[in-house]
C-alpha cells in the first residue's frame, strides 16, 4: 500500500514538472513570436525606406512585399498560438498556409535575388507553391465537409 502511494506521488510530481515545462515553452514561443514580429515589421519599414530613397524602386518594393509576407506569416502563427492557448487545438491548415506564403515569397523574390535564374529554379518553386496551394485547398474542403456532416 505504501509503494502505491509513493508511486502516485512520483506520477503527480512528474506531471507537475511536465506541465510547468510546457507552460515555460509556450511562454518562450510566444515571446519569440512577438520579437520576430517586431523585427520583421522594422525590416518592412526599412525596405520601404530603401525603395523610396536608395534602391531602384521596383527592387525595393519587391523586397518590402517579401517582408510583408513574412509579417503575414507571423500574424498567422500568433493567431494559431492564441487559439492553442484558448482552445487547446491547432488547425493543420495554418501550417500549410504559412508554408504556402513562404513559397510565394520565394517565387516573388527569386527574380530579384537571381536575375538570371534558370527555368528549372522558377518551375521548382512555382510547382512547390502550386502543390502546397492544392494541399491547402483539399484540407479546407475536408474541414468544410466534416463540419457539414455534424
């Protein structure tokens, strides 16, 4: 009987440590998202400044759009984190959407970074973005279908 009580104490103690670690990790992730959002917003305004003042306008504008897409990604990740904290669940489509935004950003920035990019590079990034878009569409359709069946 005493070992059963001792075992229960160990389990409760282990669960308490795991809960504390989980909360600590969530705090670190949340702070990192806030810091990254601030830094990306600064980068966006810096790119806008460079577009207007120094770079050829179109090149600077494309870089600013790239930073804006990263900012959009951060907003989605923050919304997902809030949803996770409130509801305890994560929608997988958020990760697909974030990956899609990153791919679209790469397609937009490719001509600026590599003015003489090969058609294979362009096709690879465009194909990956297309496949992610199709995956996103199919996941959303599955979610809608599941909701209508309830």
